C-alpha cells in the first residue's frame, strides 16, 4: 500500500450526507474541481479538473478514495508529455535569494 500525503475525510461521503471537514470539523464543505501540482521524479506536473471536496471554513481540500486511485493511475503512467493538454512555464525562485535581499546593511 502506498502512503498518501493528502488528507482524507474521516467520514465516507456516500453514507453521511452531513459530513464534516476532517481538518476543522466544519459542516460547510462542497464538491468542486481543483487544479493540483505534483512532483513526479524531478518534473513538476499539473493535473486539472480533479474532483475535490473543499472546506469553506479552513479551505482544506480533500480527495475521495476513487479520485486518489485515478491520480495513482496517472502517476503510474508517468505523465507522458504527449498526453499533456498544455504546458506551462513555471518561475523558479531561491529561498536564499530572499534572505540576501531582505538584509538591509
Ligand atoms: Zn475545515
């Protein structure tokens, strides 16, 4: 079994319509679609239209088990470039640069 860093709802959505946020306990959660970034080896990839449950109170995002299975399948495919819908340019910053520019001597 792979371990997931993604938080999951404590309650199964199908059986509990009055589900609560697994992070803060708020009942104000809604289904939506999100865009998520994943590191795959040394590549950063973006997956759009991922079904997710978002908490209106703390903005935590949750994926249900079936969504995680599909994300695992995508990861297993290795995110081949020819399957990509689009490509993005991603700016890269260094933490160290900020430390240098902040110190006013
Ligand atoms: Zn919450």
